[in-house]
C-alpha cells in the first residue's frame, strides 16, 4: 500500500452519469487482488475527504476506475480534465479469494460491475455473469464482457429478462450442476434478495460491500457493518472487507 501521485490521462463519459477514469501513476502500484480498492484524492481541493473506488483495471502505471456520479466528490471528478494531478492510496482492503470450483457465478447490479470487473477478467470464460441494470443503455458498461454471453436483466424490460437480476439467477440456478461459488457486488436490496434465494442451499458466496468511508485505513470506524460473530460483531468494510462471506454479514 502506497500513496502515489498520478495524472489523469483520460476521463471518458460512457453513458450519462457513468465515467471511466484512467490515471497515469508516477510509479507502478503494488499488485492488487480483485475486489480491493483505492482512496482517491479528488483534484481541485474543494473536496476534503478522499473517495473510495474499486480497482477496475491496473496494469503497469495505468490505473482505471469506473464510477457513477452520486455526490459532490464524483461530480467534481466528472469535470476533471486531462493532466490534472491526483493522489492514489492503495491497494486497500481484502479482495476476493478464489478456490477451485466447478463453476463461478458473478452477480452484479448497476455500478457494482466496477467492483467485480477485474475478477471477471481473471476468471474469464470460467465465469458466468448475471448483470442487472435499469435499462438497455447500461449494457454499455459490460461491452468488453460480451464474449462471456452474460445473462442480462433490465428493470424496464428494454433488454433481456424484465425484472431484477436475482430473479433471473433464480430461473437458472437449479440447472447449474457441480460445486458452485457466487461472487457479487451491488445494492443492498440485491444482496438481501440473493441471500434469501440461496439460503436453503447455503451456496458459498463472497460479497463486495460498498459503504461510505472517511479514511479507508480502519482508523475512523465510519464504515462498520454488523456480522454474526458474537464476540466481535462489527467489522470495518475498509479493513476487514470490502469482501465478506455473505453468510457472516447481516444485511
């Protein structure tokens, strides 16, 4: 983990509100495990606290993150121009642990695809992707994953299954044979629905949890979640996560 200076080399609008930001670091970042994240100092000085972003792709001195504009920090970031200086703290947190399985299923909702993108790239054709989004327009977020023939759900029915991605997974889950593990990232309601769907079979599942963070280092305890551990029920998303065993966290 290091705090590395970098310069924005591109800040591309993918679809309204969604951006792909690439930073040229002054030196290569430590090798990241899929699911880890960085804390990014927003350029300009108007935003005091750094913001957490999943590592979308990192190779050599090039770091790429995908983000959605949801508040002051990401709004300022969206207006950033090329060559602006930023500082990147990372890689941080604990990422996905991949054990040998017959099949890997990845379930992503909306911008949650950013958190599992590097995992999917690593698993490649071993991964079966279920992606849930609002409309056909958001399918642009997975253009580079089309070779995996992903299962798509849209809430407005403009493409694929009409409804949420958990229901789509439920329609296929019983046909999947062998030793399965699920990896997931998405909104809280999606995680709750997924947990309910696979509860009877207790399918192994690792969930990347997204929470607001102040420090990203485990110092401020601003991102704790509750677990079933009676001795130490509260865990820091930034330090003990952001990837947790779905069966150990309370949603």
